[in-house]
C-alpha cells in the first residue's frame, strides 16, 4: 500500500471529478492573479478611440507606447528609477551582508544591541522618518538629487535585509571559516573569501528583492523628489490626476514599468524561491 | 582601546549603523522636535508650543473615529485575508502536478507589480463608467456601482488590492515551510486513517506555526504603514473616509502645510506600532521557544 503523506484534494469524491475540480481550482487561481495584469496589457494595446470598450473591437496598436516613449519626462523617470534601483541594490548589499554576518557569527552585548536596534527601526513607519527627511535633505543640500534619493533608499533596507542575511548565515556552517583562519586567513579574509561565496545564492535572492523593492517604491520618491529626479512610480501617480481620462497612455506607462521588474524577477525567480527556503 | 575581534565586529556594522543614524535616527529626532513647535510650511515660526499638536491630533474626530479604526481594520483584515488565502494556496500546491512551474510563475506576478501600478490597474477595472466589472455586471442585468466613491466598497477594494499583492508572499513562504516539514508524522497519520481535516488541524497547523507567526508579524507591521495603494486608489476619499494613518500624517504635513501637526501624527503612529511590534516580538519568541 502506498503511504500517502500529502492529504488528497477533496477526499471522498471519485478520482476523475477530483482531478477536474483540482484543474478548475488551478485555473481560477491563475486567472485571479494574472487577470488584472492581462487587462492592463490589453488596454495599453487599444487605440485611443477603443480604450473605453476594451472588451469589444479588434483594433490593436502600439501608438500609446510610441507616445509615451516620446515624452521626455517619462523616459527620464525610467532611467532615474533604473539607475537608483541598481545603485541602491549594490550599496545596500555591501552594507547589509556584513551587518548580517556580524549578527549571525558573534554573541555578546554589541550584536544584541544591534539586533534590538534594527528590530525597533524596522517597526518605525516610513512616514515617521521620511516626513522630516524632507527637511534634512534640504538643509544638507541634497534634496531632489541622486544622492538625496539613493542614500535613504539604502538606509530603508538595512534593518530588514540585515535580519534576513543573519538568517542565511545562520544556515551556513561556520567551520569552514574557522578552518580558513587556522590556515592563516585573517577575519576579513574568512568573511570575504569563505563566508560570502557560500552565501552567494542568498545574496542573489536579496539582490533581486532589493531591486524590485526600490523600483516599486513610492513614498520616498514622492516626498524626496521635485522635478529634477522624478521616479517612474511618482510620474505614474501624477498621471492618475493629470491625465485621468487617457487610460491607454496610463496603461502603456504602467506596462512599461512592469517589464524591467518582470525580467529581473524571471531571471531571479530560482534564487528567490531557493532563498526564501530558510 | 578595543581588541582585534571587537574592532572587526564594530567595523562590520559601521557603515550600516552610520546610514541608519543619518537617515533614520536624525530625521526622527528632527521630526520629534518639529512636533513640539508651531511649524507651518508657509510660515515656520518654530516657536515651542509643547504638546498642543499632540492634543490636536488625539482630539481630532477624523483621527480618532476614522483614521485609527480604518488603520487597525485594514491591518487585521489584510493580514488575515492574505494568510488564509496564502495558506489555502500553499496546501493546494503542495503536491506534484503537471504545470506546477507555470502556476508558480503566475503566482509570482503580484510580487513584481509595483503597488502604484496595481492600484492603477484596479482603478481601471473598477472604473464606474468603463470598468470591466461594471460592464460585466450590467451585461448580466445587475446595476453597476460607483465603487471608489462609496466608503465601504472603496475600503473593500483597497483591501482586495492589498490581499492580491501579498497573498503570493504568504503562499511562497508557507509552501517552503510545508515542504520542509518531516514526513513521518504524516505517514503515521495516514496509516491510522486520520481524516484530512484532523491532519491539518493537529499536524500541519501546529508544525507550521513558527513560519505563520513570522509571516504575520512582518506583514502586520508593513500593513500598518500602507500608503501607496490608498493614495493612488482613492486618495483617502470619498471625503476622508478611507484615510489610513500614513495618509493622515502626509496630508497634514504636505497638503495642509502644517509640518508640526503632521510630525505629531507620525510620532503617535510610530509609538503605536512600536508597542504592537514589541508585543508581537515577545509572542514570536514564546512560540519559537515552546
């Protein structure tokens, strides 16, 4: 008798109906999660005259995309978002990998205090520090500049990512690092040449998440930028009020904002799924 | 002054600690300072007025009877909704079947969608004149609703958008948790002929509890500060009936141009979530040790 370790889907029903119901359930789930995005893509492909009746008519056009791409402000916002996301990912990993390593490998008052600190600051709502950050960046002369946008985007992930990195390093046996140190490696050598390479899958997962979070971020960009370095999410939100009736353009911009995130996520999917298994 | 090991330990966290200090601690201190002053953006007198702003926020009926209940209701329902949906999906997907990879990829879709984009999508789908939902409703003879300009339907749509965005997180984390559970108890239960419900209730659920609790804590704290989907979907309207705490602080600081009052609201919200966060942390600690 085969041992069933996973409960059957709806036990008690005949096998064929179980299979059909399972397939229908899967179909329903896929529909629920994919439909809004598919509808957005469909809307973006409709000509201006057909946009209000997306479900009817067979004309499709790429003219909305062409119009969006000829708008300098939107293209600029795309480049800004891509640049900030990439830089924020690099720097935030540099900072949090070492911080997570410290939390995982050492005991004593310093790691305990640091862990308490990052837990508390992880709880603080963004609005409580981004609101005054508006003045801080202004008085430091970095408001509405790349620096003024990049540094807060690095700071925001310190707490969560240090915590995740600690979990990843906890899952890696430290004996290799001890062996390296006995063989004459310095602490830094053991960290950079032994621990970091073995945590590379987790670090890749974090890189994907960090890039997506920064690309999708809204509140920081809303408060910390004026006209010089707009981010794509803010430009889109302004669309809703300024071009409230031009849904084809809005959909085209939104679809374009999805594309880089999709590529990054598809490329990084296996890392994220493996990385989440902590 | 420090030994070699202490120097290493401190250097490892130095960059992170410096950034945290400059971009979180310093602003919070400045915000706390502003919350005690008459600090209107158009006329920053910056005179000390004590707890006046706090009193104004706490006695503001909009804050007490709309914003706070909305925030808590949103937090509880969004976490509960995403947890239940995520758990059901994880249980359903926790078996081999054809097309598993495809379903998994589709489930990842909401993770890639920016909340602002999700809000725009949902706004279009629920548009009162041309949205597909009303088109379908009218096609089957029902009446279309102005979804986003009625308080509770607007609130429900915000909630739905949030659950759509976060269910996949729960699914992935819980699925990973399910797959790392030991097989033996389930085999024993199968040999004993235990019913599916009892297996779930007395085996799966207790063994999965640590993962569930961690997911819930992380998500609850994030749900409390939700800003972008509400801002894009309703802007807090109709009236101010769907405002959450982050919006309240933002509106006071940047639309009413009263930084002092906005900062006071932000500090009050921060304190509330800090208390919740510490309580939840204790809970996780107890469950992890039990």
